């Protein structure tokens, strides 16, 4: 039987309705949640994402300010902007779009005040997350966990495999699964015989950035498959999972687009509103 589709668009829409109510409540208390987005020397695609976020903020009742920085912005100028945003009472959360390689993204994330670090990249917040004592959860991983929960499947005693060990996706997802009491294996580019791991997974999360890396013969029948990958095949967007092939035998599957993506931005907004509550 073909896999059931986990509809990220629909789940994200439902969450956004709740966020709209929360933002309206905060407004009635005299607080307008505020998001600052910092976009530096970004290719057009990233600017497009910033515009999408701006539009979504308007729909949710969130104040949003995008700082489009010129190509010749210096490190000192970026530092100055982040310091200003930390002191700005209208801003409750800061989202820095991927910086060019000459700027150390992780280093600049340390300049964001921990209580405005809605990406959970400040070492203090990362440390608390690692210790299991945290207020905010890294937003990509948080969205993935929501999609898994939406299946309604019990994960007790299940085996999970995460393909990818990045700081942004693979590691936080693995940690959250571990906290749910699930046995987790993390695979990466140096894992020999990847299929030997993936075939045993009741839950497979793939975040490798390699188009159609995972094929049907690598997936256990009935498994939950979460495809985080976003890759371009010509002009088409494809995931890390060979969707139509794997869909034939998996239990649940996320499409690309329309799976993890819509949840990611939504979880950033959710983190923002949670940050407002603790400020
Ligand atoms: P990343 O930092 O490049 O990490 C990729 C990971 O995959 C690395 O750990 C790498 O292993 C591993 N890997 C690469 N090739 C592999 C292979 N052939 N077999 C097994 N593992 C392999 O990427 P990321 O930031 O985690 O993102 C991963 C993908 O998710 C990208 O396509 C990205 O665009 C997408 N993404 C989507 C969203 C969304 O909202 N939908 C959000 C974030 C990211 P090594 O560590 O050994 O190099």
C-alpha cells in the first residue's frame, strides 16, 4: 500500500492559526511581537525567502523589519547592527540569513542577545538545549518533530536513523529523538553501507542535501520517512528521497516541496512568540 503523505502545508497552516491568536492576545496586552531579519550579500533566492517571511508576519500580526545589507558591509557594521537590535525594544527575535563564507555565521550568532536568539545558535542556548533544559528548540528540528507527531504513530521501542549530522538539522533532530526515548543512529558521508542502517529504520530522517539519495530498496516497509533535503534538479525542487519510488512501500512520507519547508518558517515564528513571552 502506498505511503500516507504528511502534509506540511496543512499542518503549518493550523499552527499559524494558533500563532495568529497568540499574537493578537499579546497585542491586546500592549506588546506587538517584533522580528528582525538580517540579509547580507544574499543571492536572490534568499531575498525571496525574506519577502515570504515578511508577508507571513503581516498575516500573523507580527512586526517585521528586514535589514538588507549592502555587499560591501563590513564585519564591524554587522556587529553594530546586531548590538542595536539587541537594544531595540520593538524587536524580540533576530534571524540572520546565511552569511557569506568570509563571515563566520556562528561567531555573529554569539552577538545576538540570548533572549532574542530565536534560532538557538547562541552557545548559552545551545548548551541548555544539549542539557535538555531549554526554552526554545532549534526551529528546523522542532518542525520535523511536529510532522512526526502528526502521524499519530507511537514511537515507543522504535528505531530511528538520521542521515546528516549538521549543527542545524541532523544533530538537533537526533537529540530530540533521543529525548523521546528512541534509539537513534546518525549517518553521514563517511558511513559505510548507508542502506544497512536505513533499511532497519522505523523512522528515517534524511538531511544530506543529496538529491534522491534514498531509494525504495533502502527503506523498511511501513517506515516513517521525513525528507528535509531541498535540491534543484534543473528547475525542479527535489528532496533527498526518491519520493515516488519510496512512497510505494513506506508508511508515511513528506513531499518536497510541501513537507518540512513550510514547518520550518512557522517554527521560527513560534519561537519568536515564545521569546516574547519570556522577555
Ligand atoms: P549540511 O550542513 O551540508 O549537512 C549535510 C549532512 O549530510 C552532512 O552531515 C554530511 O555528512 C551528510 N551527507 C552528505 N552526503 C551524504 C551521503 N552521500 N550519505 C550520507 N550522508 C551524507 O546540510 P544541512 O544544513 O544539514 O541541510 C541538509 C539538507 O536539508 C539541504 O538540502 C538543505 O537545503 C535542507 N534543509 C532544508 C530545510 C527546510 O526547511 N526544508 C532546512 C534546513 C536545511 P558529513 O558531515 O560527513 O559531511
